[in-house]
C-alpha cells in the first residue's frame, strides 16, 4: 500500500506501482507527469477524449475502456494505488446521452472499485463539485446537501457514495476528491470549467470575449497544479473514507475573469454579454477547511499567475507541479 508521509502538506509517493484511469486527459495527464519520475505508472484510457500525446514516454499506456472488466483487470494487476479519473465529464453530453454517461461514470467506477478490492489497492476517486447543484449556502462544505442538476452530477454523486460504501463495507481505502472549476495548461474549451480556455482563446484571436448573462456569476477556479497536489496528498493520507473539496476558497465573477484575461493577454478584445444560460448556478465557492486540516492541502497558484501558465502551449520541459518543499 502507499505509505503516508510524515509531514503535513507534503506528498512523497515513490517506488509505487500506480494506475491512473483517464490519464491521457487534461487533469490525468498532469497527474501522470508528476508521478512518472519516481513510480511505475500505468495509464488506462480509451482515448475517446484524451490524447496519446499527454502520456509521458515513461508511463505505460493501456488503451482500454473502464467498462471492460478484462481491461481494468489487466491494468490494475499488483498496483498499490489507482487514481480514478476516467469519466464522461461533459455536462451537455450527459444530458443528451444519460445512459452512456451512467455506463462510463458509474459502471466503469464499479469495475475499478471491485478490481481495487481484489488487489487491496487504495482508490483516489475524482468526484465533482457538480454533486452539490445549486448550493444552499456559500462557501460550500462537504456536508452541503447534494442536489445535482444534471446526469453528470448525479453520476458523480453515485460514485462518490459507492466509494464511501466500499470503504465502510469492505475496508477498502478510498478517498474522494471533489474538484471545483479546474483550469490550466493544455485544457480545451468546454462547458463550465473550460470557460477560462474559451476566454483565453478568444482574447488571443482578437475575438469578442463572450460572457453569458450579466457576468455576476461567481466560480472558484483551481489550477490543475494545485489539484494534482491534492490528489497526491489523498494517496498518502491516513484519513481514508473521507471526501474533500478542492478549490481555492475564493471566487471571482465571470465578468472580472474576462477582464483579468484581457490584462494577462494584453488583448483589446471587447467583452460582450450574451443570453444567460438556462439553469446556470449563480454562485460557487469551496470551503477547503477540511482539506487544509486533514490533508495538509493549500492552494498555491493565484489566478493571475495561473492564467499566465496558459499563455503558451505547455511543453514537456515545463514542470507540471509547483515545488512542495
């Protein structure tokens, strides 16, 4: 098993055999990059959304689907820990194809949990802040009532609870990470968390920066480097069976975000407002007190600094995590 570190806030994962499902994706690729130097890392990804180019040469890529029990079994043999990130993460796609979304997100996760139980491997599960839906209070802590508003959110709530149940029923060490709006180098524009990528691309191209609604909606944007650090801490913590919000504990309005993108890029693009998105949540901000207290997590990348990291396409020469010293 992965051993806990002795100093709070640090994560020393070395000499382990680790599987990252979805490791060819945006977050998974950064996580794999941070692990390969000191560990034997495998990636299980069907490449439906991920890219081979994200997988470092030092990692072993197993092209397969988490819904395929045989593929999961091959990938997970004798592993110490699995970071489970493989999922359908597009909210709109989950609305259009709820059965497919459930199959990948829920059935695939059950395959991973079952195989982890056979291998006595720790599971660090990528849950989501989407499980909360429209929150009753801000900031959002881990005890906020779960009222998901999309099939994706419901899928993530289901696997979040399955991971907790596997810990309670089978004594399987599981940790659930609930990321808020992740961003960083290599992210492509998509709904919700991809708004930064969309704004950056528009600003660079000299196109209008399009803000839906009046722009007063607020979000907690967490840089992928901070998120990777949280995942690593979850792999070594003694606090298994727990769920942790991972964000910055601060929020910014979408209008202000657009203005800061203008500043960082030096763009003269006009900010224009479009029709509001139906059902859009007004405000979201993570309460990260639990992650700070139990994981030793602390966000380290300020928004302006984080925006600067995605000015140019990332290269393999660039570090993917800030120093943890």
